[in-house]
C-alpha cells in the first residue's frame, strides 16, 4: 500500500454540483440532496425544461381563461388521477417520482408536527393521514387532499388553538416537543416499470400542470395555487413552536394575505417542495440535538 498522502480535490476543478453536494449551508438531508442533484443534471432539465415551461404556461393560461368564461363548472378528478399516474409511470424518472412521493410525506410530517404540538386536548382535529409510499398511492384525489390539508391544519390551529393566536404562536418547551412523526417510510417509485422517457421533476411538473388546470374547476385550481402562498404561515408557526428563528430565513417573498393567479405554478411547486425539505431537515436536527443533550446533560 502506498504511503503517499491523500490530497483534497482541487476546488478550481469542482463543478457547481460538486459544491452544492458539499455545501454545509444547504439544510437538506444529504441522501435527498444527492437525489435532487442527480435529477437536476438530467438531460431533460437542460434541453426540454426551458421550452416546455413556456408551452405549459401558455397552455394553462388558455385553459384557465376558457374555463372561467364557460358558464358550466365541471371537474374530472378521476381522469386527472389516471392521466397523471400513467404519465409518471411512463415518462418520469424513478428519481423524480421518488422526490414527488417524498414531498407528500414530508409536508404531512410538517403539518402533523404543528397539529401534535400546537393542538392539545380532547375533541380537537386529528392529524393528517396522507402518507403515500407508492405511485398508486398518488391516485384517489391525493393531490387535491394534499393541498386541502394545508388549509385544514391552518384553520384548525386558528380555530382551536389554546389561548387564541398567542397560544398557537407561543414557544413550547423544547423538551416537551413531540418529534415522533418525522420518520420517512420506504418509497417505491416503480423503477422496473418500462419508461419511454425519464424526465426530471421540473419538466414533469410543467406537463402535469396542464391536466391539473383542465380537470379542476377554476376555483379548485385557484385554491391549489394559492395554497403555495401559505408556506410563510407554516414556517412562522414552526418557528414559534420551536423557538427557532432559522425557519423564518426561508420564508418566500410576499405576504399570504395577497393572492396572485398569474404565477409560474410549476416553479412555485418546486420551490415549495425544497422549502419543505429544509424545514423537515431542521426539525430532524432539533430532534437530534435534544437527544444528544438528554444523553449528555450539561453539569
């Protein structure tokens, strides 16, 4: 065996993704971050996404405008589910599908952290149960329920919290916080299913936004889009419950009391998923720090 010293790689030869993978300021689970980087480096992200992003924006604008002028309101939730599941199975990479399923779980964990630590006492609303682990689990109105759960939890926190707003937004004793809902179960993205393409998650979101707009009523689509603006509220509640202002540094620009319909929805969804990953990773860090402090108390 050679005794030659091991030298660190030359930073000047490192790519952007090499730096991102090791950047200590990115508060994301390392395995998930590597999955995100692999997904971002797909050919479809560079070659297709810029064009499909424009196509999707134009198509959705026309669909929404047409549906708003139509006097008959209709939706096709089952059709939307079938179309999206077929698309995910045949055209979206297993990495991207894993990230999508994982987001449903991560956001449910965040909401349940707020419910379990912010709502206490008998007769209060229960926790969110949406925790898909397979592609098939994304059917049966999962996307719609995913958006509605944010509204339900925030409404419950405002309606049933102890002591009104001050009670909800008051810091809890960190030693009493319940972190037991933060586990991530195994995810099956059906990697052995034959795919015609292996699109990245952002390109996939652009294409999936078209059937969403077509199959939801204007009110349902608008409600789903506006749910993304509630990230600021969720992060504020997490900061209040934990006493950790780190969550506030990730709040998106804008105020939740202002709504905009003319938005790049797929981009907002992607950034929303990243924010949820940041918040989830921070809760896991707080859980680990509390366990370490309990094992090694300061004399």
